[in-house]
C-alpha cells in the first residue's frame, strides 16, 4: 500500500523527517505521497499539491479527498499524519484500532474545553446517529489507518457540510471497520513516561524538549531515503 500524509505549509517540519525515517524502517510500502505542501528537504516522495487556504481541518479533508480521487495512489492506502512515528515492525500489518465510544471521548474533551475539535466531534456524532449509528465509535487516534477509497469518499460526502468533520470516525463507522480499542498514543508532556508499543505521536513541545522526542531522535538518528542526502 502507499502511504499518504497531509502536510501543512510552514517551517522545516522536523517531525515529518523523523516520521519518514520511522516509516522507512518499519512500515513496508510502495510509495510515500505528500499531499498539500512539500518541504524543500524532502526527496523521493511523490507529491500532490492541494490548496492550503482553509483551517487545518479543511486542508486535511481536501488532502484525503485528493488522495481518494488520484488513480496513481493505491486502493487501499495508509493514512498518516506528519507526527506519527512507527517505532517497531508490524509483522501482521497495520492494525485496525479505535478509541472506544464517541460518548466517552466527548466526556474527555468536554472536561478540557477543546472548542472547535469538540464541536466537530459532536457534529460528527450527531451525523452518524442520524444515519442509524446509535453509539458510534471514535477512530480519532494518532496511529496509521488503512483507508479504502470508496467508503472514505462516501464519508467525506455525507460530512461535507461540517467544517470540522472527524473524517476518520465518519469513515470507520460507515465502513464498519470494527477493530481493537486502545488508548491514544499522543504524548503531551516532557517527562520520561510515554507509551510503549509500535506507535507514538507528540505535541511540538514534547518532541522538541521532552524525553519522548529525544527517544525518537535517537531511534532514527540516520538519514532516511526520503530526505536529500539520504539515498534510496
């Protein structure tokens, strides 16, 4: 399968550098597709430009829609973010994972007052309930997700009026993916405790200044095949 990663415009994006190294080491694939913005140091990855004029939610939705339309991208493909790190080999392939019922995830974010994200969660939940999914499951994890194009196209279509569509969740429920429930792997702190296992993701401060970021940089210290000078 191809790997698809939406990338925003911005700085050098060191997270993507180490993510690409981790995918090269532990996530077998055909091509990497960067959709949106390609940092100047990236080499060897395929690129598809998409407008970067909306919010981060709108821009990533555009990127996923473009991937589903593009015949050159495998069907299915693996959807990632630029701060998803694969820390170990996946001998059984990319697992299907979810975060549990949306109602439980909503309670978690309601305690933290997460504005637009929480609003999008609730609107996506209400949309799924209106379609007959009475207790939808959240797929908003910071881990790779295998995406089949037609079900994702359908999810983006039914959610097209939502400006903060939780597209992984819409897709996962409409496609009836099932899967195993896990805790999210996003690390938001600098300290020494972070999840073990094959997947990690970080907030910028945790990556730049935390022990988890140092661990990731040590693990993937050598340049990879998707950066200039890395070789292929």
